[in-house]
C-alpha cells in the first residue's frame, strides 16, 4: 500500500485552476522531486497535500486513511510535516530554542509550565541528536537570525524532522543558496533520507539537486501533470524539455 495517494486533486482560486486533476503515489521511503516552471502549481499542490488549503475536488489518502478534509494540524499528528519556500524560523531565538518547540510538541509536552527531570533530560537528548544531525552543535546557542541562509534552512528542516514525520515536504530547500550551500543542503537531505528512512517530496528548481537526489520526478506545467518517471526518463522526455528543462537552459 502506498504511503500517500493523491487522486485527481484540483484547486481553483476564483475560477482559475492552479492545480488541475493531479494524481500521484508516494511509496514508503521514496524521495520524490516535483519540478515545473514558475506558476506550474507546485506550491499550491504542496499546500493541498499538507492541509494548508483544501482541494476543490479529488481525494487524498495517507497510510490508507482518507485525509482529504483534514487541515494541517491533524495531518502533522498523522506524520506529515513540511518546510516553506521562505524559511520559517524564529530568528530571535537560538538554534536550540527553535528545536525545543517542535520537540516538546512531538513529545506531548508543549506549553507545560514545568517538566519533570526525566522529561527535561529526554527533551534535551532529542535536541542534541538533531543538532548533531545537521552539524550545528557548535552553533546551538547562537541566534538563528545571525546564521547563514544555509544554516537557517537546515534548522527549519530539523524543526520539521523533530515532529517525527513519516512524510517530509521540502519546498525549495536550496532557494537563494550559493554552490557550497547547495552542495551542503543536498548532502543533508540525502543523509536525513538514509538515516531516518522517511519519505521525502521536494520542490526544487536546481536540476543538479533534483537529478542527484530523486528516485522519481513529477513534472507539473500550468497546474497539470505533464510527466512522471525516473530521472533518466524525465531527462529524455521531449515534452519536459520543451516546457521546462529547455526553457531553463
């Protein structure tokens, strides 16, 4: 059984179809890329999957459960987490404090006025694990707003991972990065995928990242599904070359 099944999902805004009858299946442990020109409907598609907006029509199931009409919060509890095109962090807090928020939430301890010694130790242990995963242990007590774009993005990704998702949605994880930061982020995504065995869907414009990471690629154009396949199949697809890869060259 596929982990995520999207069936003929559409989303319209004032009569304009941003996503038009798109279907997709994601298997457990898969790393999928979603690509397409600007305005192709990629972020809207992510918003529908993650529950930030409701589909106008179609059906979405996650681990066999119909989640079409659930909003973002219950989807997070079921194991779907995401990052955003514009990095969503708390710049006035430290890296450790940013991670503490989702760690406590995932542990069911959020907003408690006090924690037992055992709970506090478990929370700190989990935060340390996350810091080690992204190589930011040495910057744990620095304000996130002082860090580089790459470190801020890595912190946001680990905040999502702290929720212990089974499906992680990454919206343009390398946006605004130089070559070295892009390389580091690509390596981080691959490491998280390998170490945590979670399914990942990423929207990405950098074709170097896409073809280095993805098991399969979904191509959207003008809100519709243009093509789907392995990186080799997509690279050889004439329609994709005309609609996206060719125009990006």
